């Protein structure tokens, strides 16, 4: 009887496709979504935080860079377990909220979706998929920068999920990632930290295979390494002529965001209702 | 230039006229009204608390007893000062919220009111007036029970505002209150505390003249004193044949509620959004 | 070694048998019980909330309706596991607190009980049993109203636990409940939601077998359905002449309360000590 | 002896001149500045909040648009009163923090400044001045949109401070603002709210004369009105050939930011230390 | 009518005369006194904090060094104003709590005192007086160390109140303090900060005349300066043969404590009830 | 895949070897360590609290009495599980912080350590070992005082970890503890409570075998029992001539602290950043 203890951390990359929608999406997130989420999962989710996306650095568009925020949860259980299927309230999830995020076409008809359905939008409707990536609660691999402390200064973090193209095995993809990509970044002091975990794709059929977090001194360093001189990274077997790093389809095979160390909203300790400025 | 320091405490007696409305009124109060109120007045209101009304004790109806709650504010300024007139947001104040409270007839047409207008409803529309009584921040007179400590047990508090009938001077009314009513209650051990302050009626043309708080051991004691044996209180000069204590028109000349010592919601420290039970 | 992960939610239906005791029981709950409870179980109980009982609607007495509150916990472990037996402090549990709740006769002698003993009072002493019902952390069955969102308005919730009479099998009882009772309520729009789970009776030998939660537009709708026209529900096999719905012994075979969506006290986020109104 | 009660609200427009500095400036603000500020002024500042700047809309550069945040305080006293001169701790204010904000040239030498000195930088060093604008605690004038409620949707707010050019009297400037500029915006439904107050320039010799807040449906509406069709606004007497709206020197005579309704950080209720994402 | 705005900070030096009483006094402070105090003064006291006393350094006894804590309040009003006389609850103030603090002889009879009376104990009963020193809300004079920031390291703070002996004028005393004592400490780098304010003795007839706060690198430095080499300080006119620094009667003319920078309990933001370790 | 549910409570006994270091160690704990710890383990540690050590009672030195604090955690998982090895940030752990605590010689060279390494210092470097004792989340054995409630008064708690000398079996040691030591304390009313659990030494190779908590009325009672009359306790088999109770090597075979019931800092609910007194 019951549900297994299965601690996980999940990442959601939330885009906003036009500036016209940013304040509306923020309103939906903070007015409707945070309190409804706390209501549902507070007893089995031990951390729930938002990290506002920094402006997309030059060249960041081709990396599937989300412009709104990363949402992070720490779960004690697998929330897709059938034991959790019945929800007292359905989340208030107007389709606009998904249009604003870009996982449903702006031309779609107006329906109210369930939260679980909303988090499976995109991918096969021409839109980028909604990426809800479940990982182990702790990073699996420490590629660079173990020992870095908070006193060493503010970090410019690039957190992204990736999937290798159809037809490329995970082994082959990872071989390129670990033997070509990571060493390239490791070799440069402006990249201070690299961490990665596999996505537990079985949880929710997540299209992404791996989450990577790399820290930089700032966007200049990121641009220099990931864009300007990225042709020094050996291209993978699947690269076609004219392809450039990251050799993945933006938004479909790579999805990420740039964030700081500090959460914009740690919901349990900081949310106290939607209290606007008078 | 500016606004004077003028610390006050105010009491609002919130009724709910039918049980059909209680959960709706609670929803309006906690979903809409608390966060909007905090947004507006947090910088100059230092305490904002709700005290749920205890069930009306037997005989309590003729004392204008409110059935929802007492709302208490502590203000640093006179909020009716013209300097405070401009409000960034108007409170969301659907007329239903006033119908539920009984200061607007249930048959009234549907309009959205400003908060200040809403807090002046009743009185001349056949409904009991909305009572928003501003008092000094500290009780003015300590009639009985100075020295009582929290360790002496839970208190059953009767907090009410009163006005003497038209044509009765405040001096005459107070003479009766202080020389007949209070001594009667003082003489009984089951009444443990009596405090009173004049209402600063000039602030908002409040119809009530005085706020009184009496504590009892419980509703049995209250009923015994205020109803059963209240004919021992000498009737005032304005009493007509058949009048009984309190000799005031229920809801118009006396408005109160029974509450405990403990707030249901101390909004600044306890409100964290409208988070329902899943 | 150790204790299993076994997430559960529990419900306690707290009655107050006389209004004379309501403020005293509230004092015990908020002055003594909340801080002592947090002290004991905060590390393994992830939510602890009180929901004040709404006034008993007309006809509600025969449904074993509690008048004080529902207490809800979310547990990570089975708190009756022998590994949890040693408690650093015993809860302060004067027998009055149980007399006020009605699970011990008012004539009982004065002893201090352990919390675990207190939560087993009633049932065989002529008093209604103390109902402490452990359920799965998530509702098991969604009978009506899946998809309802918070934006659809305030809900009038009837949460109750039931046990079928001695000699009636659970299968037989449930057949009546699912095939006669639920369809009757489902057929009416004023009942907006029905959820149910079995009680994990083995945890603490709980006398109740099932918890049900039904939502209504308000007490009028509830009364219409559950009292006025309830004779339309086919009576169960065990019904005797003159029996009426719910065909269960009030307080012994059915125990519940009417509450709103919103907690009166979410103890972890809202309790900050017993701070009375000055 | 003592300090007068003099409630005020102040606005600071915080820029970040390069994306390279955004995460560093955020670190300084949240790691160092918030706790040090709370330490100093919590007893006499009743609200302290940050509102992250939305991305600068197209055309927003010429309005002196700040890119980091608006900082808002509500004060009970004039913090420039000599009675407040002695500070137990000096704020940690490395000159980089001012370079990042653009009120000190990037080439300036490295010194530690006092907070008060830091908040007077810019203006006469070639950099835009640090704008710390003290206003009455309540908006003085309600130009458009009184009655707007929170339920009408998310607002895109443009909050700016302005000063008329040297040689232009306040009366002359205000005449243009109130008779030409405001009516132009009032006439369009996409501008939903206009509020304004004079700056209490005497407090800190603030270079700005007036604060204005206008709300729009979004950046498209703002751009349409403030940029695309702004030539419909009659130019002021001081306009020179080729000048365009707002006819003020960007950053020196107009300084503002675009923000949402919701604070990024309400420091007293939401700050709990600098706790980074692991 | 009304109370003046009169912002103040007050210091109370709380001793514990035997280790046998420390846990009892802590229990009284946190179980009874904090919540009762918040209840009374939260609307007009903007900060309420406890700073645990560090162990008395060698030689500290002759400086009237308190061993329990410093209590600090920030007030918006003069709490001794007659308008504040009526208190809804009297504080729970058993005479033991004063015996533990040493302002009432251990042999005194058992009575319950009012809080105001309790805070006037000592002085004329052979015990050290209860020192409740009201100062301006901001330090008046900055004698040494302006510009020190929090980043320069932890501070060992000596906060004390003093009064000059009977017959010594304040001018004469201050002349010695400012011209002999302070320069002596200023001359040594291990004393990093000196601040002082006059006590507003008229508020409550406080026996102390001035509060001084000096910061040191640690107790070794303090002992070196205040004890070992303190004979380098020129003795004051009132010194008698054999007198040593501070030339004041311990506990009667000087009362202080050693504390760190960080509060043990900032009551408004940190107190959440008396929740013991299980 | 994944980590087992394995709830535990751990105790750390933090010493400060000189008063010169107390304020520095407090600064490190509250400025650096608490926020870094919350950052790392909040999702899987459900309680994190500090209990300041009371002054060492007379005779307490020979019991390995720590002078700073006890740190208590409640964990949902075994934090030494390899799945938790990768840490995003390394804790800021200057070697001074360990010198201050006495687990590294003051003469040691200056290095930055990882947190895990720091928590293994001492023992074989001539210093007392860093004791980080993992126990079951609930006390295993209730030796004396079951039924004690919080209302019975403040408790003077002695919490210590012990290990029997090399060559003494756990059975032999426990036989002495349970048959000689505990009965001796049980026989005296001034010892009110005895609880004990075995340490889960396998978690981190903890040198200690058992944690014991005994409560007393105060230090006088403790001294009387544990020092003055402790020769009434039969000495164990391993005692040598001249040995006295506890017959264990101070700091190496016994390590403890005296604390009250109340936490100095319950980090999750009370920490809000390092906000010093101005």
C-alpha cells in the first residue's frame, strides 16, 4: 500500500514568447499558480522556487533559451504515480498561459486544461515542448569546480536540458558531450563549474535526456566560449554541414535558461499572497 | 505639509445575515480583501487582525450582535485625512459582499463600490449601519479587572459600540452607563473585566459614540447577567414601557460581537495567500 | 532498521458539546496543543492545519456533526509505529479538554491523560468516539467534479467519516454508498464535488471505515439534498422502520463537519505563539 | 528634542549599465544591501521593496529607463534629519556597485563610500544622477483611472521622475504636463491609470521635481503612445528643433522604469538571508 | 487628544544572579513574556529584540555586568504617557522573575507585580536597580569608528549605562568621560567603535544618565584596556583612594553587558511560540 | 535508483575553546553557515536547530562539556549516501572555525576544508574529535520520566554522547550504564527524565556509541548527583585507581552539553539573514 519514497528534483524552463505577455504571465504565476500549487503539493514537495531568467545573451537564441524563469521543485515522491492521480482542485490553467509560454500556438482555441495536460503541451504541435525534467535530487556528476564556495562571488548560471537527435544513441551523444564539450569548457577559467545529471525520462516521458549546469563569470565569457570560439569544439557525428554548436535543434533538443544563484521566489518561505504595490 | 501622527485603533463589526453567505463572505475577505488591504495600508497601519464571532448566545440578538467577525486595525494616522484620498487601487468591493454583511438590502442593484463608500452603507437604507469605530489606540478607562493576567484563563469577550438615542445627551447616557450599568456588572464575579473608550466620531461621522469591552467566564454568565437578571439594572430616562436592557435599538444604537482572546487571523504575521485545503 | 516511508493524511473531527466550552477549548488548542504538537512531530509531519467547523446546518445533528473543527495532518510515517513510542514530552491533555470535546463524560474524574490515550477515548463509555482517521495522502476516488477550479467560487464542504453498522459487510455498505447515495448527489448541480478514500483502520483501530468529502453551493443545498429530499435515496438493507438517511448511528457510525476551503490555522506557516488581543 | 513624524515614500531607479554586471549587482543587493538596510532602518521604515525592471521597451532608452529595479521605501521620518546622522554601521558600498548602476564612471578609482554619499553620485561627473526621490506617502493627484481594481488584470507600469530643463519654471512645465501630456494619454484606453506627486526636493536636493506613474495594457500600447504617435503631443515651449517627446534629457531630466504590480522582493516579509540554489 | 510621535530606543540590562535560575528566567522570558509583550505593544513598538549576554570577562564584575541579556525596544511613542496607562492584560510577572534578575531580594514575599512596577524595582531595596534606559532612536554622538562596515568582522560589544555619583554634575562627569576615558580607548586599535547617547531620564526617572557602546576585537582586548592598563586613565575628581576604573558603583552607577552584533531573538520576525526540543 | 527513506536525528556538540573566539564563531555560524546549510539540505532535512550551551557547571569539565551549542538536524535520508556526494557549493569552512571549536590545533596551517572533512576532524590530532552523532529520529529508550509535560516547568538538560573505552564491549558498558548509572539517577527526584538511543555509528564512523539525555531541576542538582555524590555509583570494570565518574576520557569518550528546552535558533522558521543591531 502507498507510495514509494523517491526523492527527485525537477526543472521547468518557462519561456515568454513576447514582452507583451511577461506581466500577464507573471500575474498568472503569482496570483493563481503559486497558491494553487502550494495547496496541492506542500505535503510532499519540500522546495518550490522560481529563478527569473536573465536576458538572453547574444547568440543565446539558438540554445533554446527560455526568457521567463526556471521553476524548481524538490519532491519526496514520484508525482506521476497513479496514487496521486486524484486532485481536489484542478489548477487554473487557461490556455493563454500556455500561449504566453509558447507551448501552444497563439491561434489555438480557448480551453481550460488540466495542469498535467498543460505540462505535456508542445513538441508535436509545431511549438517547443513544455520541458518538465525530473532528475535525482542530487547532482550525479561533478565535472568541474568542486570546492567552489559562495564567497568566491556571484555566478552566471546556464542550466539546460538536452536530448540527442533521433538516431543518435545516448552513449554516442554522451561520449561527445563528456569528451569534447565538457573538456573544452573545463579548459577555460571563465567557466567555473559544470554539473550534470540524467533526466529520469520514464517519469513523464520527458523528451530531454540530460540536464547540465555550467557556471560562468558572466555573459561575456559565456558568449566567448559558447558562441564565438565554439567552433573549436569538435562537431559530433550527427552534425551536418553548416551546423554550429550546440548541434541540437533549438527548443526541441536543447532548452535552458540563464539565471543567478539567488531565487526570485522561494515559495514556501517567501510567498505571502499577491500583494501589489499601491 | 504632511499628515499628523494620530495613532488610533478601529473596530469593525462584521455581520453575516444568513448562513448561506458565510463561506462566500469568508472567501471574499481572505481571497480578495486581506491582500488588497495589506497592499494599501501596510506602511501606516501597524496591526490588522480578524476575530471570528462566536455563536450568538441566547438573547444576544437584541444587542445588535454581529455573526461574522470583528476587524481591528491599529493606525498611525487618520485614514480619513484628505492626504490619503488617492488610492492606487480601489478595493474589490462587490455589492454582494455588503448584502452578505447586511448593510445593503438584498434587493439592491449590482454595483461595484469604493471601499470608503462601502464602509458608510446602512443606517438610512433600512439596514443596520456599517460600524467602523475609531478609538484612541489605548483604552481610555479601566472600569473593572485591572491586573488580570493571561494565566487566569480564557476570556469570553463582549465588545460592542453604542450610541444613545436621539435626544439623549452623551452626559446623560454615560451617567446611566457608568452609574447603573457598569456597577451592576462589576458586582458579579463572572464579569471579569470592563474597559471603555469614546469613539472619535469626527473621523468618519461614526454613528456610535462609545466602545465597551466586557469579559465574562462564558456565555452562561453573560446570559445570566445581560438577559436573565438584567431587569435589576435601573432603566434609563429614555426607556419606554416594555423596553428591556440594553434600552438601545439593536444594530442601530448597539452593535457588537462575542469573541475570544485569540485572533483568527493576524494578517501581517499569518496571512500567506489563499491556500485552500486540497 | 528504521521506519518506513508511509505518507498519510489524517482527519480528526473535534466537537465542542456546549458553547460554554468553545473559548476554553480554543485556548487549550492554541495555547497548549499547537506548540506541543509542532515540538513533537514537525520533523515528520509535513502539514498541520485546523479548519473551524461552520455552524451545524438544520438537520445536521443526526449526521454526527462536530462543532469545533477538523484537524488535518500530513504524515511521512505511520505515527503508531513502535519506533515512535517514546515521546520526550507528554502532551498537556487535561481531561477537561476531552469533556469539552465530548469523548469523556462530564462526570469523569480528573486525570491527566497521554495524547495517545486521549485520542482513543469515547465509543465504549457512552460518548461518541474520538475519530482519528488515517487515509492515504491522496484521495483514492474521484466520484464527481474532477476539473473544478478555485476560480469557480467558494465551496461549502461536508467532510465525514463513516462505518457501516455491525453485521454489514464493507462490500454491502459500499455498494449502497456508490450505487444509491453518490448517484443521488451526483445528479444535482448544487453538489459540486465528491471524493472518498478508505480509512486505514489498521493504523489505530479506527472505528470508521471510509472518509467522504462532498461539496455544496451552501447549507441550503446541503439541507435540501441530505435532509429534505433524502427519502429519494433508496434505503439500505440494514435500515429499520422509521430510519432516515444516513441510516447510520450519529456520532458512532458517522462523524463529520462542515468547513470552508480555507484553513483557520495552517500551523507551520501561521502560528507564532498565543498572542491575544490587547 | 526628537524627530518629527513625517511619513514619506521614496523611489530609487536602479540601472545596470551592462548585462555583465546584472548578476553581480543582484548579489550585492541581496547578499549585502538588504540585510544591512534592514539592520539600519527597520524601526522607522515601514516598507522596503524591490521591483525588478522589465526589459526596456522599444524606444524606451530616451526616457532614461533604468534596467535593474525600482527600490521603494515607506518612511515614518525624514531620514536626512540631522538626528539620524550617526549610523552604527556604514553600509558596505564598494564603488563597483555604483559603476554597475552607472552613477560613477567605470574608470573611477576604487574607494568605499558611505551610503549617503553613494546616493548622491552622478549628475556632475558625466554620469546620470542617482535618483532618490522622496514623495508624500500617498499619491497627490489622481489623473486617470480612479476606481481601477486588481481584478481588472495585470498592469504594465511606467514609473518615472522628471525635472523640467533649467530655465523652465515648474508652473510652466506642469502646465504642459497637465494640459498636453496627460490629456493625450488619458484619451487612450490602453493607458489605464495616471498618478502623480511632487518630489519633496528639499529632503535631499533631489534633482527631480515630480514622480509620475502611468499604467498601460502592455509595452505595445506604451510604445504606440509614447513613441510612435507621440508627435501628437504639443511640444513644450522649451523644445528645440528635432526634439521629440518627452523633450527632456534622458537620465538627467527623466528617469524611470517599467515594472509590474508585484514586488520581486518585499524585504521585511520575504527576505530570509541569501540562500542560493544548490 | 492623542499621543505625540516620540521615537525612542530603550535598553534593559537583564541579569541572572545564579546559574540555577538561568533556564527558569529564559522560560519566563520566552514562554510568558515575549508573547504578552507583543500582544501589548506591537502596534507602537517597531522593534523588540533580545541579545544574550556573553560570559562576563575577567574583571567585568566591577562594571555592573549583567549576565542574562540586553533587551532592546524601538518605540514610536513615550510609553509612560498617561494615554497608555490602561493595559488590557497585566503582564505575568511573578516576583521570582525579579529575584532571578536580582532587583528584588531573594527573601522577599511572594506577590504578583505589574510590569511597570517590576521595571522600577531595585535601587532602594539593597538590590541593583532595574535599568530601563530610554534614549533617542538614533545614537547621538559618534566618538570613534564611523565608517566601520559589517564586512570588517565580528564585534565584541560593551553596552553600558552610567550615572555619575551623587554630587557630581553631569557636565563634570561628561568632561571626564569625553576628555579622559574616551580618548584613552580611542587611542587603541583594539577598540573599534564608540557611540553614546544621553538617557532621557525624564521618561521613567531612570537612575542612569548616559548609554555608551564600545566595540572591541574581543574580551582580551577589553580586559587589557578596561582592567589591566586602565590606571592610565586619569581618575576623576570624585575618585577616592583605592578606587579603580570605572570609579562608579557597580550595578548602581554603571550597568552593562557584553554582547555580539547578532540578536538572539528578534521577536517580531523570529518568535513563533515556545516550541521546545522533543 | 535513488536513496532510501531513512529518517534520523543527529547531534553535533560544538565547543568554543576560548572566550576570545565565541563572537567570531557565532558570526561564522550565523553569517556563513546557516544560509549555506539551508541552501544545501532544506529539501531533505526537516528540522535544523541550534541550542546554545549553558555555562559549564562546576565539575562539568571532566564530562567533555561543549561550550558553544548543540546543533540538531532531522534528516529524511542518510546524508552519507554516495548519491549525495556531489555538492553544488562547498561550505565556507575556514580552518579557524575548527580551531575555535577545538577539533584542529591552533597551530595548524591555514586551509579551506570541505564540510565533510571538517566534520571528521579531531580525535587523532590530539584534539577532541568532532562528534556528529546520528541516532534514530525518535528516542529508543525511555528510562525515566515518561509522562512529563511542558507545564511542569523548565528543564536543565544534559545531552551527551559516550563511547566505552577500547577493549570494553558495548554489552559490558551498557550493563554498567543501565544497571548502575541510570538507577542511581533515577532514584533522585531532581533528575526528572532519562532518555537514550544508540548512535548509528556506521553512518559516519562516529566514535561515539550512545546518546543520553538527562534532565535536572538545575545545575545544583546536576552537580550534586554527577559530581559530589557520584562515588555512590559503582565503578565499572574498566575503572582504574583514582578514576571518578564518568570513568570515561573527557571529550574523547564522553562529549556533551547543558542546554535548555528552547532552541536559540530554529533555522527554518527563525533565520532571516544576518541582521545585526544598529
